[in-house]
């Protein structure tokens, strides 16, 4: 699943390429979309804006029409010049939004819907999205409260639950837990307020750092980075490092499937014990 920062960057790039421009043609292989596009044609409308919220990309057109796409595991948006060769197979194409200057092509998006502002507001799942760590108006207190309200949930599961906190994917889940020395299999109710606060603040810091890195005008597959090391091989603390020595203590990194969706979680057994981390212990006792 792409991380929220990848989607945020994709939406930003789409916005820069499309906003203010007239749609000249709209193509889709998705019957549900083509029905709507037939009744309320896209060509002739202007793209007002493209925004990301959690894992969703919303493309707003003039005349109150919104194209909502969800990236899930495999979906992506690309931008091409008219006639330019695509980097994915045409058979993976789901949607093409054409303007005079660029074509925005959605490949393999598993969820794509047209909405008006009103139907979007009433859409289940969309309405229940938790605080988005990349949102300008992000309220950390609200995110902390949201985590603490789900005490029975394991940390690693909660961080991926978009209705609790939106924007994190599987890579940052493990990285955030490591940075805060929290074992991802602990229940949220066992965390001190400092630990919960650390998770929320670190999630935002990591994702923002990966968004503000210059990426030019291309939508690229993002190289997530959480360490400060220049060596590409050393850009993550624990994710994908099963059996390798912890960069902090040398213990071997472990991994295990977690939650009902069996998403793989990486952690250091020594830096992230099942008990309250040392530096938080005093604070919790006071
Ligand atoms: Zn360690």
C-alpha cells in the first residue's frame, strides 16, 4: 500500500499539472464511471484542484463533480505528455483525464467513483477517516485522543487503521514504532501518554520530511527515508531488515505478520521490548 506521503505528492503533482486547465477528453474502462461521464460529460469542465486525504485522491472538476480514487495496494496516477510512451501496460489503464498539455493516467486503481460534494460528505468510510497526519490543519491532540480511544488495539494495527489515524502505510508503521521504542504488538492501553504522543509526532515528522523532499515534476515511486544516512541502503531503521543487526543496538531485527490483514511488521526486540520503554517509565509513574 502506498504511504500517505506518496499519495500526497502524487496529488500535488497532479494539481500542478492539471489545475486551471480545461479537460479535452475523458476515457475510462470502468463501466460505473463511463455511465456518469456519459450523463455529465467531463470535457469542457475545468480541473479546479487535486487533493489527497489519507489514501484517497480527489480530483475536483468545475460544476460540482469530484473523481475519487483510492490507491490501495497497486493503484497509481501518472502524468504524460500527449503521445508520450506510458511506463505501464495499456491494459492496466483505468482512467485518462486529458488536457491540451498533459494526460493524467490512472493505472489499476481499485476504487474509483464520481461524487458531488454532497454525496462525498455522506459516503461511509470516507466520512470516518481519522486525523490525516499530512493535513495542514492536523491536530495532534485529536490524533492522540483517537489512538487512546482504541486501547484494545495493537499499536501496529492501529497505525494502519485509516479511521483512527490517516496517512500511514506499512513502511512508516514499523519505522515510527522503532523511533519511539514502542513494540508494535503492545496494546495502545499499555502506552504512556509520552509514547502515544511520540508515535503521533514522529508519524507527522517522517511523512512531512518525505513530502518536502524535492521530487521535481514527476510522480515517482518514493524512496522512503527515516534515517539521516546518505547511503540509500541505510535509509530505513527496521523495515525490510529481518535478520540484520539493529542500527542502534546490534540485536537482530525480527518480523512477523500482524492483524487480521496479516501486514508484516518489523521491530528490534531489544530497543522495542513489550514493556514500557525506559525513558518513559518515570514519566508514567509520576
Ligand atoms: Zn535495537
